[in-house]
C-alpha cells in the first residue's frame, strides 16, 4: 500500500519542480516554453530578447518574460534593446592620449556609448575598464563605480575616456603558437590590427582569421581581474587562476537526459548608470 502513495508524492514533487527553473537556468526568451519562475533566492532577469536567466537575489524591477515571437520583454533594471548604434568617430578625427583627462566621461552613460559587464559569478556585475583608470593599461572587470563607457567602431572596441571624445582602443595580444589558449586584452592609443570586435545581440565578440574558436564570445577573467580572450574549451577545463565567463548548465532533472544550455555573459548594457 505504501508504494502507490510514494509514487503519487514523487509525481507531485516532480510537477512542482518542473514549474520552476533552478539557479542559472533559462527562465524566458522568445519561443521559450519552459518554466518562467525561479526557485527561492533567485529572480528571472532578461539578458536579451531570446534569453532570460535565474540569477541570485531579488529583481529590482518587474520582469515580463518573452515566450513567443510576438511578446516584448521589459525589465525596469535593464534597458538593453537590440544592437547598439554605431558612432562615426574614427582614429582620424579623434585625439589619442594615454592618460585620463579630468574626471572622465562621468557616471552617466553618454549617447552612443554602453557599459560592458559580466552577469555570472564570480564577476556578477563587474564592469569593463582600464586597470589604471582611463589609461593605456590592461583591460579588467572591476567595480561599477569606475565602469568605462564603450562602443564598437569599424571593428574596434573603443573606450571613451573624456567628454572631448578621446578614445582608447582594445588590443588583443597576438597568438604566438597553437598551445596558447588565452590572449590578454589591453588598451592602446591607436587602433588594433589584430582581429575584429562586434556586438552579437547584446554580447561582445572577437574573431580573427586563422583562429577557430568554440565561441567567439567566450572570455576569461584571470589574475588581478585581467580580461582574456578564451581560445580553449569554454565552460570547462578553465586555466588555473581564471574564471570562465561563459557558463553552461543542464535543463531538466534526473529522469531526463541532460540538455546543455549555454549562455555568454560579457554583454553590453545601456542603462543610464552602471547597475550594481
């Protein structure tokens, strides 16, 4: 007599679990048909029109999760909307200096520029910037209070360092041999000639002829918060001392075959201020 009751109880538990997504699992997006509520301690945050994810803590605004092509997704704490507008500034019309001018562009996002941040632990809401603020130094992910402002111009990732329009350019350290699996990103005063940056949806990508990557938007954050292009196997086999900012997880439960869901978590954000 106990076996049927046990089976019914397990069935009920399985039904409840199926209605909530676990931490860091998908909880919304265009054409997504799975659970849109998160387990206790997590909230469903829109990352782009096609992917919302259960992240730690409580939402700072109301989230309407897109589940079909006719549904619009909005969230009070995130105003990311589509592909950024390309600005027309170029190296030929912009002075390039290696030191900060005044207090920088300010803590309010200027037109045609974007914050770039990570949205997965251990660097959740850490923002891209220079290791020495607004100078030609290493690219790092650090506190929102010192976040840089960015755009991609003619394949160059540029950082605005003052209100006069002075730019720094992201430089990727060239690969010296095939055993190298990560390339350091730094800031320079002139455009880089190695590779091309782009926005894909709201993610930041880098590619170059001659290097085939598993994911052009895979990054590592290593010693002293330095940012690297990840050439290796993302989401596992992470180099020692680094955090992989590309995450994978499994959908479903123990009764189903695991389905790998991959999300890329260094993306642009165009809220008025850097959201901590």
